[in-house]
C-alpha cells in the first residue's frame, strides 16, 4: 500500500518547486547549477562504468593469470637448521 503523502509531484507542484528553486538560486545561477550537476553525473557514470569493467575483468581472469598468485601449494617454512647453513 502506498502512502499518498509521499507520491511524486504532479502538475502545479512542479511549478511551485521550480519557482522556489528560482527564488533560492536566482535565474542567473541556474545554468551554472545545471551544468555542474550534469558534469557530476557524467563523472559518476564514468566511474561506475570503470568499476563494473574492472570487476568483470577480475571475474573473467583465472587465478593462475593474476600476478603473485601461484597454483601450487605454498612451500613449507625452512626449519631452524636450514636457516643456520
């Protein structure tokens, strides 16, 4: 069940919101505000895309091809007798 008090604004409500935004920021600053918001969204989209691509490439790469990862079991630590030689 949806609450009617939390519904999306429609019609005249958008005009009231727009009028408040113009009063708060001023008409001269609105293009700068829209430009900076668009630039921030583009940066966010590019970063999330690069993160997805890096996750996909990590998932597709077998562990044997990753640097520093060996398929063989780790060697046993040398005993004290071997360290003294």
